[in-house]
């Protein structure tokens, strides 16, 4: 069973940026007309793409055969037998048997400790009993590694470009070049 890990705040940020971008483009088309809207669209889309690329596109995913680390521009797939350790300090880091360390830009990350106010010690004890989300998620990833490391056939570690990020960028860049050519 595959599972994807990314911060919840990333989804909120990209939805907010998308809604703001849609509002700005709608306003440009209504007030300026179709031509003005088409000339302004690549710049608004570039801002939304940047937020998507930095906040939502990075993730960590697991399945029965491998762990996938998708960073903003590169995607690395590490089969379970090639993993020697999975660590979490500031971000998830996968160490491989060949000595490489692959850091995940997205995925589980420790949150800042909560501030304790006056008279809140009972709630601190209750919160201490709960496991932080990042710790729970890294334990799920480690459990998937333990469960599948011996079952998966040996495959090479693969790296590729993140097409989900680069193809829209290419379209936006071409559109921006055309807009500059027509708009001056």
C-alpha cells in the first residue's frame, strides 16, 4: 500500500495561492479584456507555480518496493533493500547502503515545541502523552522499511527530473516569452 507524506500547511498554502491566482486572473480578464488577461497570466501563474514547487511538490512516499523522495526538481526512488537508515532531524534523510544520504525537502518534519502558559501544566502532561505527527509518520516509514526490505527484489536507485514541476514551468516560460513579444 502506498502512502504520501507532506506537510498539511503545504496543501493550505497551495490552495490559497491557487484561489488568489484565480481571483487575480479573473480580475485581469474582466477589467482588462482577453488580451490583457493573456498577457498578465504567465506572471500570475509563475507565482502560483513557485509556491506549488517550493511547498506542495516536495513529498516522501512509500510503497511495498521503495521509498520515493520528491524534491522540487528531482525525484529519487530508493528500493527498500538499498536503504541502510532513515533519520529525522530537521527533515527526513535516507541513508543508502552505498554511502549516499538523500535529504527530503518535503515530508515529515518536527514542529516547534508548544509554548506553555501559566496553569497549563496539566495540558502539557496530556500533550506529552500524544505522539507528534512527524514522529508518528517517521515510525510509519520505518515500519514500511522493516516490513518490505527483505521482500523487495534488488533494484537500482533511480533519479529523475520532477516532470510535474518542470513541464508546467516550460509552458509558463514559453507563454511569458510570447507575452513579452506581444506586450513589449
